[in-house]
């Protein structure tokens, strides 16, 4: 009740100031955004997308960063709710997408928009995530094609058990199965999707199988680390590396095109942020939103990376 | 909050001397609360204090165990991993193997205690420095936690388990917070009034003198590491209730938070001085700071800098005090 009066007052105050008046009438003045880890460019891009678009609409955004820890995230969501947010954009941290933040927000009766992952048993009003299977298929199909449809291949996975990890492998496996000449000789899982892990894992794989021709890293960080390991091993002419996500650094590396890492799938991260804000507004106004919204990732090679560097989708 | 203030006053009356080490941190905490009350209107509310109590449960219980270890001049880097191990054992026994929750909790605590006992034995019998022994245990326990499910999470606990962390009995007390307060009270009384509690200070001051004074230093050391691990395991169970799920990557770097809380609370890293009341205040400072910075919408990057500065400030203040005393 107290909150209701407060937000009504705030709305009235907003209505009197011409500049921010646009927020009034949207049904939302304050959005809480819970991000697993801002060190990862993928999440940072979503945050930029949400902030940029919400800023234009005159909506305030409060961002919290869980540093990959589920418990921290639950605490942060409690704090967001204390601040009286009108909508909650939730990107779960860790492999166990915790259901508790969704339940807490539900108890307050505010819209819950899931991005990237969705907790089992506690769905939000909608979930927005990048398409994984088809895009991963395209990346693997592309590098296998460049290798002439044959050769030894390895996969460096992301954090085991996460949705993108499972689905990207599913897509890539389809491409591998279509080419009987391609032999999957090793796979290894990383904890953080990070370049140093990619480097180390690839180095060990190259040690065990010096005749590897194809590497698929499930994230650009992993792929770029692996490409560096290939260069260090002096195998840059023999190995082709494919990545995923279309991170800023990865796209710039593709523009330069001077490493074994030559293809990725660029996710529409900023568009996801915009979509999340729009969905929150729609739910707040009782409009219907699809249960799943799945923007495609775009296959990106050395030739067409430049346009995405100029403006990330 | 109110219960903490209550215990504060009680110790103040009965044992004024022991609080002297924690007055600095206490003033810091009060200043912090006063500042946040003025800086943001959502901080000073009953609901927010309950949130803070929820948020510090895991850190609070781990920090109690860490206080014991640091008091005897040791260090335990394995608490975060043992927390994860306890969670995974709990999840495995209850969800995968289908045992009742009571059995699963005992199993999880047992696994934690064994890990702590191994650390203690390595330190006392094999003369491995505590830093190395617990560093090894950190790696071993994390590996075991991962092996239980091959790295994936477990969900599907009974409903009442999660409700224990959500339902507020008498309007304010969740079961998890009640467990934390119980641990605080028992640990404070133990350190103050039990002979075994006073022995920890003696060992931290000088283990050789403690031995000559008739204290069984080896056994006490093993027990301390075992209790510290047991409390980490207990914290893991409460965390599992709070998250309604368990995953082996939980609790990474929690040992550093626990050490930071103990140090901010005025317990000396070289052992022998300090206490639980200081640690509780240290835990509250970290909890209030994180909560307040979130409420102030401080950018996550700046938050990390501020928390680092507070740790430096607390330790520097302690050093200055010692220098002046000398």
C-alpha cells in the first residue's frame, strides 16, 4: 500500500517534468536487471541494449552483477525488490538457474522477463534466448566445408549442463554426423567459457592429437584462446577454428582475419535487451507476449564482420 | 538486528574486556548504517533488515568456523569447497538416492566433518602448513563435489525445505536465520565461558606454552578444523534451502569473504586475539555494505572497489592501534 502511494507520487512528479514524461503511461518506471557476470561481453551487450533503449523511453534501470554466484544473485534480487522495481529482467547465474528470484518477484506481482536461461519449474512471463542449434550447426558446417568435409575435429564446450552448452553441441553434432569423414577425437568442458581455458584445453588437445584440423569453441572466448594455442603450436596453416556469440573482441579479430579463428555466429544481443524492455512493458499493460522469443544468430565470417563491429545487432 | 543488539549489550555487561577489540568495527557498522539510512529511503526498514539477515546467513556461519581457526593461528581455505561438497552430498542422498532429508543432512555434515578432520590431521600429524593443507583440501573437496553428479546441478527438494528459508515465523524469523543466530550464541558462549574455548586463545598466543600448560594442542587443532568444516557444511545445507537447488560450482571464493569478515571484525590473522562478537560485526559490515551499495544502485565495478577499500581500512586501523599501543 505504502509502495503504491509512493509510486503514484513518483508518477505524478514525472508527469510534471516534460523531459521524463515519456515514462509515464508505459506502466513502468523502474526496471531491475540481474546479470550473472558483466565480465562476459555477451551479458554486457544485453545490459547495454536494455540501458540504451530504456534510457530513450525515460525508464530507470538498476543493474546488479552476481559474479557467477547464484546465492549472490538471490540477495541482489531481494535488494532490487526492496527498491520497488516495476519489472524484473532476470538472467540466471550459474548452471542451476535458480527458481527463487522468479518466485520472489512473482510474490510482488511484477512482470518477470527471463533472458538467456529459464529456471526449471518457475517460468517467467516470457523467455528470450538466442537460437543455438541451427546457428551452431551453421558454424560447424562452415568449418567442415572449408576442411573439405574430412579430418580430425575437437569441441571445447562451455560450462557443462547449461542450455547453450547442450544446444550448441547438439547443433554442431548434426554437422559432424552429416560428414562421415569428420572424426570427433576429443571434447573437453570449460568452467567459465574463458579464453585462458580455451588456450589450455586446446594446447592439451593438440599435444594429444597433433593432426587436428578442426576446432569448435562454444564461445568466442574459448575459440580465440584455442586459436592462440594453435598459433603457439605452429599449426596455424593446418587448423581452422570456429566460435560462437560474436563478442566485440572476436568480431575485431575476424575483421583483421590473421588468426586460425575465422568464423562465428553473432548473437543479436542488443536486440535481446530491447526485446526484454518491450516485453516488460507489454506484460505490465496486460498485453500478451509469446512464451518464447528466440532471435537468430547470424553466421559471421572474415568478410562480413566489419558491419557488426560498426553496429552490434 | 534486535537480537544482535541484545547479545551485544549482554556481553558488554558481563565481560567488558572482550568487546574492546570490536569497538572499532562496531562504530564503523553504526556509521555505515547511519549513512545508508540518509542516503537511501529503502535502507532503514524492517523488511530490508530481514533481507540482510537472510543474505548474511551463509557467510555468518562460515565466519564463525573461520574465527576459531584464525584464533589458533591457522587458516582454512577449503570452506567454500566443503560447502559445495556438503550441498552435493545432501542433494545426492535426498533427491537421487531418495533418503529422507534427516538422513541426507546427517550425511552432508558427516562428509564435511571428515574433510575437516583430514585437514586437521595433515596439519598436526604430517606437519603440513595449514595454508597448504587446506589449499589441497579446497581442490580435493571441489573435485569430489563435481564428481558426484559429473558437474551438473540437482533440483527437486521437498517443498518445505525451500520454505524454511522463505517463511518468516512470528513475522520475522526464518528457520535459516534462526540456525545462524543459534550458532552465533553457542559460539560466543563457548569461547567466553568454556575452558576449551579459552584454550583456543592460548594456542593462538603460543602453542608451545599452551602445550606446557597442559592443553592437548594436537587434538584441539584437529577439532577446530573439524568444527570449521562442519559449520561450512551446515552453511551449505542452508544455502541449498535458500536456492532450492545445489550445484558443485557453489561457494567459489567464499573462504575469502569469510576471512575478510573475521579480519574486519578485529580478529588478528596471527592468532590469539579476537572473538565471535567482532566477527558478527564484520559479517554485518560486509552484508550491510553489499545490500546498501545495491540499494544505492552503485555500479557493480565500483562496488568491488569499495569493498576492497573497506577491508584495507579495517586492517590498517587495526595495525595503527597496535603501533600506538606499543
